[in-house]
């Protein structure tokens, strides 16, 4: 019998959680994600990129460095995650003026209530890594994608894929997190239980009017959603 989804808390704002996440080395999977995006968008993400659920900015910084002509905006709802992102930005003055962060808890507020830096219909690429599985209502991500994207924007969303069984979850935890701090192991296990399947994501996209995007399984435990909007 398939494993049912068990949601986890949305925001990652616990001090120990933020500290462990920010200290963890996700460099190779983060860089692989950015290169995967580059490949799928034919190296044409455009000039305004938004990173939804940016956390401490792991992906946002890589986007800003990979496309030096682009403006990059990272959005997250967790103040402690954003504080780490801002500290890192202060240590990277070469990115000042091109990389920014703003606090937003999805669902996206009405345009009049958005922080000054955030505009609807404005981003040539809408990107997100490992946010979807946190959301109790996944449609809030797809609605934000649709609202923030400019015409012909490229969308790339990568996330965990829910395994078929508890045993498969435990195998992944043992294989990838054996030597990680306990808080990261706990969060990874909870995230695998909270993740969606490709079929569930396909249904979400249909409901959000984004059926033109493709959904595929990726590797042992990921899924990806991508495509160019009309
Ligand atoms: C697993 S982290 C991923 C961080 C980053 N994208 C990365 O790849 O390193 C998920 C992030 O999504 C944020 N998040 C969860 N629910 C959110 C919501 N409803 N609105 C905004 N951010 C949210 C959390 O606070 C956390 O920083």
C-alpha cells in the first residue's frame, strides 16, 4: 500500500534547525540543481530571477553568480533563515545591488501588501528548491509561480519525491544522512513523509492552470517541474 503524506511544519525558523541547515554542506546538490536549470532553460533564465522558499540563500547566491547580469530575489517566510541570508550577503559585497531577500509567508499577499521589492508579473524565471513539500496547501506555491512570473517566464521547481513505503524512507535516511546531525536526520525523514508524488504534483498543476509544465521523477528521491509559460 502506498505511503500516505504526513505534512510537516511549514516554516523552518527554529534556532537549532536554522543553524544546522545553514551549516550543512549541500554544495554539490545545490550546484547540480542550478546546472540542471541552466540546461533546461538553454542558459536563458532572463534578467529577473525569484527563488521561492530561499532559506539561507543557498540557491539564490548560486543563481546570482551563475548569471552575473541578472537581478535575484530570494523570498522566505522564516526570519531566522533570512537573517543568515543577509549575513552571507554582507560578506559578498560583489553581489550587493543584484541579490536581495524579502520576507513573505505564502500564500502570496495581495499586490498592495507585498514588500516594496516584490512585484507580480515581473520575473523571467521562477525557481524553487525544497519548498513544495513544506506547504500544507501546495497550491499556494503554484499560485505564487503564476502571479510572479512574467510572460514567457521559465519555471523550475525541484523537490523531494515521497517514497512508496516507510522502509524506503528509512533506506534513504540511512544512505544519505547517516553522519548528519540528529536535527537534520529528523527533518529529512519528516520531509520525505511530507513530499508529494509526481502524480499528485501533476494534479496540482492542472488545478492551478499550469498544465503546460512538465513533471518528472529525478534520481532516487527528487522530482522536478519545469517549462516555459506562454
Ligand atoms: C528545506 S528549506 C529550502 C531552502 C532553500 N530553498 C534551499 O534549497 O536551501 C525550505 C524553506 O521554505 C520555507 N517555507 C516553508 N513554508 C513557507 C511558506 N509558507 N512561505 C514562505 N516560505 C516557506 C522555510 O522557512 C525554509 O526556509
